[in-house]
């Protein structure tokens, strides 16, 4: 079936199943175009709590599907590409959390939402790149164990010198592999462009930024700016929404691929099959749902 026919079939099936499609900006352009709701990780988590439909088709990686399920246990959550998983989500250990808790009695375990449900269940509060600074600054604890992303942790820690951060060595391979030299080369080629960086990038790359923020933060910054050229230092999927939301602006990326292979596993065809067969479903035990939901709800509360 062509993508055009698939689009019609998907719309029909969506009605039949009473389903909505939620997508992240890093998925392929034609999948983004299917979205009822598109946004950054924070938007997707918050929106998931407001969904009235029976079925959520989550076009993103596994932790996004798990977050939607934990916040909405009564809904069916479909993950069109079952093997779309974020490697960073696994880059921390429950045992290490327990060790840190034993060592520091006043510690808050802060879990970036890009993490497995098991890690969330062992943590005190979740954060996303859009709200991490606000949430950590609102915690009464001095000691902060931030998992799994070292780069987001450093970005926040630098702005909160009153806190004592305990770092974990996880990272996003897509953002962590973008080098300072690549950004400097792009700047040299486009001297009038502003540099917009996601905080999953290394500190030396963040240091070159005119703006640092989540994917939605970057898109909003461009929309509000009078500047015409931008070097976009995050996964290249955001270029699609940037193109749709702006006119006459130019966007460049660096010499790094800036492609998340897991996000790109979701295809229009897989969305169609998910809705047709009502699988793959995100399955979680009741215990895991309760455990993962708690720090996510705390995030939503503290982010208000
Ligand atoms: P945000 O959309 O929250 O900025 O997240 C980036 C990301 O890496 C999602 O996988
Ligand atoms: Fe994970 Fe990075 Fe891909 Fe986001 S871009 S899903 S953090 S690997």
C-alpha cells in the first residue's frame, strides 16, 4: 500500500479503535505528519495524563511508551516499533542507587525521563530536559544523584552551585558524539547563524550555544527569534517541524549524523500494523506501573 492509502487506513482505524497518535520530533517526517499530538518528552508525558481516547499509539522509543502507560494504566498503549529502545535508558543501575542512598541520607534520586521503568521506580522524581532545572532547584535536598545522563546533569549542576551533584556516566550516543570541532566548523561556515544546542550534548558543545533547551524549547526559540539562520545541534528530526513552523529561515546541522537510529525505526507502515492488530502493546506489571508513576507524578506536580 502507498503511504497515501496507508494514511487513509490509519485515519479509519484510529476512529474504529478510538485511538490517538502521539509522536516525538525525532521520528521520521512522514510519521510526524500522522500525529494528533507532537512534542518534546515533557509535553508527551503531560499530555498522556489528559488523553480520553482508549488507545494511545506512541511513536517514540520504549521509555516514552512506558511513561504513557504508567501515567495512564487504563489505556492500551501501542508501540509501533517494539525494538525502538533508547540505549541511554539502561545506563544506570538500581544497585548503584541503593548504594548512593546508603551513603547519603539526604539524597534525592533524580531520574531523567529517558530511563527504564525499573530505574524510575527506584527514583524519587523524574525530570525532562525542559523542566530539570526548575524541578531540581525546587527540591529541598542538597545531595542530588542524577541518572542516567551525565551531560544533562552537568548542565543543571553548573546552574545550581548550592547543590552537591553525584554524577552517573550515562549518555545519549547521538548527542554525545557531536564534537566541539564540528560545531566550530559549522559556525565558521555560517557565521551569522545562532547555535541551538540540546543539553544532552557535552559541556564543551553546550559552551558554544546561544541557546540550550529541549526540542520544543529549540523550536520555540526559533519561532520567537528575528535571526534567520540557525545551527541545530540535536537530532535532525526537529528540522521537519522547524520547516513547518517557520518561513524563510535557514537551518544547518554539523558534520555529525545527528540521527537516532531507534527513533527512525518507527514507520508509517508499522503505525498501520499496530492499529490494525492492536499490538505491540506496552505491558507492565501493576507493581512496576505504581513504582514508575510516582516519580513521574511528582515531576508533573513540581513542574507546575
Ligand atoms: P526532549 O524532546 O525532551 O528534548 O528529549 C530529547 C530526547 O532525547 C528524547 O529522546
Ligand atoms: Fe535515546 Fe538519544 Fe535517541 Fe533520545 S536521541 S532516544 S536520548 S538515543
